[in-house]
């Protein structure tokens, strides 16, 4: 049974460029592929919920559950020359309160992704889903 959620946003108060570390981007998209069309990631340490889909990552506060506080949008992974390089994107701030959480958000989001990865079958089956190539003979 599929569940549905609706989130609302106004025009952004501010849009700024940023870069997401490769480990964050890669893990988020690996979890998304294993989880379906969107992925809900509770960030308990700051009482936010991240919602990841193929286009963006939105963040909502527990006190205003359907209002988007901020979003990470317009990811450009094609701009990097390797999987280990950061991914450029835009931060869209929709509410004044988003300014306060922004400095902690990226690190807390990554911790929450790691926790989700650890708890899901995706995290448990990681070794089986990644192909290992035999070492080269020198």
C-alpha cells in the first residue's frame, strides 16, 4: 500500500549555490534507488524530515510538517569528473527559520543517512550488491 504526503512551498526567499560532498550525494542516491520513488529520512538530532526524490531533497520541520523550510535542488552530478568529487547544487531557502539550521544541516543529514543505511537491508547487503574485481597481477 503506497502512502502519500503533500508538501507546500512559496517562492524562495534566497537561492544560493553550494556543493554536496560526494559521499553524501552518492549515499543518498544509492538509498533512493533501493527505496523507490522517494525516501523519507528522519533527522532526529535537529527534528527535521528530509524527503529525497530524483530531482531534489526537501527539508521540513516537525512543527510545520507540510511546509518546506528549504530544499536542495538542481543537482549537477555531470559537472564532476569523478565519483569522488562534490556535486554542485542550489540551496533554496523558503522560510526565515531555515537560515538557523543551515550550518548544521549537511552533517546531521549525512549522519541520518548513515543510520538509515545501517538499519535497512540495503546497508546489510552492501557487500553483495557491489561487484568486487580481482586484484591485478603485477
